[in-house]
């Protein structure tokens, strides 16, 4: 992308070419084009855009040659966890489509400003209730069970049953539920039909993704109103976050182990907010904001390969934190499980 801009004097020749490059970029991310032999793939791509004959069509053709088909299929959304490449795609679709908040019918667009700008991931079917109905962890944390809401709405929905709150919000603001690519067949809102719900929602998500990507490729995305140059904006860097797929897998395994001990699962990529402003100040790899024994133990977090500044922020927020999984497991066994056993004996 940087080379293409440099070749064109630092500007896109047209909005259509900008959108086509974004189309290429999204597909590169989704399919991990640079996850393998980066040097040779990068050389191919640079040649494809180099003068005198290079252009974006040639660049995109290389993707098609590699993938065979750039259409997103429903089964591409048959993945789970926030570490999946399709998790940020879901977030992007939420920001660029006419997705609306259930409580106040506010569009969750890229132009949403102020305290409400921060969106929280919401499990459509509550995790705890799915577990009671016998569904496994991968199904519970399926991408198709995720949507995004403002913090206020997420708190109000809490762990209510979809059959209840879907009907209530649909009556209050018609169309807001469907705007999240929720299938409107009420039979699919029941726990016994959860797998059918996931399948139906994957169909809707795939269509939304393809519609948006097609509009980028064809250059038909409506132009937004002009905004201030990014060079004039204040850059706020939020420390933390999962750095690799291997790290994500290790954290997922640790979370599974915690659940096997009869303790609550932690939240991956937990956004720690400032108590006064509500603005995000850090992203914690894995966190239990209410402690491993809710109301009885302090908040705890796992911070893998993070810097001292993040550790300072977490410490000031009252968290007990661990920088490796082994020491965290020792803590759980020594101070949480042992105390529970003693209380049971008493």
C-alpha cells in the first residue's frame, strides 16, 4: 500500500482505486497472504503494481490465483474466539453498515463520537446459559454468537434470553435486531435450536461481507463527508493486546483449564477503562475483572510479553497480575482452589 501511494505522489488517483486497494487489504488480512513466505510473496505483489504495466487489477489477480475464489462463504464464519481473523471483520461490518444499537436505535457507525464510541462485544446467547444447555466452549464463543453494542446497552441486556430481549427490542425499535444480521425466525431464538441459529446467522454475515467487499471493488461505496486529516489528530495508543496466534492459543487453553476447575472463564482482550472517564486505557490479554471468586478475591489478569508501563496501569487499577501462565496456575491452585476446599471442609 505504501509503495502504491508513493508511485502516485502520495495520493490515490481516484476514490475507486482507494477502495480497490482496501478490498485487496481486507482479503490479504483474512486469508493470511503474508503469513508464510513473506519475502517472495511481497516481491510478487510489488512487481504487480510497478510501472509501466502494473496496476491494482494485477495485484488482485494474484490473490485470486492464490485463493481460487475471493467470495466469503458462510463456513468461513464457522470459527470461534476473538483471536480469529473474522472477529475484526465482524467489527468492521458493524462500523460500515447501518447497524443500530438496540436500546436507543443509534447507528453504530464509524462517525459515532464521545463516550458511546467504544463498543463492547456481546454474546447473543449468554455463555453461562449455553453451558447449562450442554454446548461446548467453541460453540459458545462462536463468531456467529458475537455482536457489538454500546456499554450501556450491553449492561442492560446482560444475560437475558434472546427470545425475551429480541422481542422486546424489536417492538421498541423495529429493525434494530435484524440490522445485526440476526435471523428473524423466532424458533431460532431458542436454546434447543442454537446450532441452527448459528448456521442461519453465518449465511447473513457472509452475504453482508460479500456485499461490502463487492462495493469496494466496484467503487460504489458512498463518499463520506470530509474529516480532519489524520495527521492533525491526536494519536492515542492503548497498550496491551494479544501479540500472536500462538499466544492466543495458550491463553485459550489456560481459560479452558480455569473453567475445568469450576471457576468462571476470564475475558480475552479485556478493555480496562478509566474509572472516571470510561475511556479505554489498556487491553489485558486475559482478565477476571470481578476476581476468580466474584466478590471474594481481587481482580486478576494475565499479561504475556507486555511492558512495564502496562503492568503499572494494571497494578494501579487494583489488579493482581501474572506475566506467565505457570505462575498464574500456581496462584489458582494455592490461593483459590485451596481456600475453596478449606471452606467446603468447614
